[in-house]
C-alpha cells in the first residue's frame, strides 16, 4: 500500500491506515497528540531567540519533507507512528510563531482581530482541502494527487514566509 491508498492527514486518516493493517489507532493518536504540544512549546521557546519567519519556513519545509517521505514509504505500523510523531510535532508549532509575528509587526492593539483573520483563513483552507480531497478521491479513486498537492502547498508556505519583514509596522512607516 502506497500514498494514494491512504486518506489525507487527520484523526480519521491515521486510524484508517492502522485499521487496514489490523492494528488499533490509539498509539498513533497519542503520538500525534503529545507531539503537538511538544512542538508548540519548543517553537515558542525558539521564537523568542531566533527569527520567526525563518522558523516558520523551516517548519513548513519539515512538514513538506515528512509528507513526501510518508507518501513514498510503504505503509506499516512503524511508518504510520513515525509519521504521526513527526507531523504531530510540526503541525501546531506554527501557532506561537504566527501569533508572535502578528503581534510583533502590528502590535497588540488589533491582535485579536488580526489573528482571528489568520485563524479563519486557516480554517477555510482546511475545509477546502478536505472538500477538494473528497472530490478528487471521487474523481480519481485514490488520494495520491491530494497528498502531492499538500506537499506543494507546504513548499509554497515555506517560501512565502521568507520575504516577511520582521519589523514593527510603525517603525517601517516612521
């Protein structure tokens, strides 16, 4: 079984992989869940010491590489668990860096509104990704194209963060 046979990311996708291998998904959920919190805490720690835009680019690059490797590897309980640990650690690691970058550039006065827009755009993208993934599965019979589009979006996300100016807006306009 290769990448096109497995559904995209998420709780159901990883459990589906393990169920089709005859294993339960509890270990994957635990690996994914615990990685999310470790990744966020470590990213927040690094964000106080290093450039947030470069850290974000590195996280998106890491996600891209992990997903590409997962697509190319045969599906086994070990590869699914390793993928869960790696992607879990990277998945929400962008949250403290993104919110820190928004606060640093625009200040705290409009932080709630601006981060709300950022968060909403991510939710909209998530909805569209799942919906289009289902449409593509219906059209092509597997998830291969969905996975590779995800890899492309990850690469684009890494690149788009590089030109961000990490200066407060007030300092740039003064």
